C-alpha cells in the first residue's frame, strides 16, 4: 500500500493560484494512477478534479477546471503536484489526492475507484 501526505492548502484570494504537493511513501509510486478530488462544504460526495496515469502520459480534468488546472507527477521524487489558478470562491473545499494501482481497475474520475487517500488540505478562497 501507499501513504499520501498533502501540503500547500490555505487561504487564497480570488484570482490566485493553488499549488499543492502530495508526497507518497510505502510503495512504488510509479505503479499508481493518481487522482485529485475535492469535497465542498456541506457535501458528502467528493468531486473529481483531475487525474494522471501511473506513467504521467495521460491526464484528465473535470470540465469546471479545464484550462486552469494542471496535474503532473515527479516519480523520482514520489510526489504529485496538482495546481489550479484563477481560483474562485466556489473552489473552496477540502482537496484530496488519491491513488489506485495500475491493475486495480475502476474509473479514473470515480472516487470509489481509489483505495488510498491523503489526509486532505483545506483551501479557502476569499472574494
């Protein structure tokens, strides 16, 4: 299994940028597809934000962040780097990175497909 530790959240003004890191340990990072999700205040369900394949060769973005979000990984450093700019107040949420094994199956934008999750980091966007 793999453990994920996130950092980089906090209070950001509207129009600012979010640059998170998600450090992995415990298993070979390059064998995992990685996802980025968020949970808005009052919601029970995590929303898909972005994902990247185990090799970094494929990326996927939710429609609401397309064009202002980037996700990449440095497998040599065992770290995922989700980023988003032009933040809006409705981007306020707890953001999570998550991992699923290459051969685990599932759907890249489905939170239930990911077995391992970071602790989450609060991002608050002020107007």
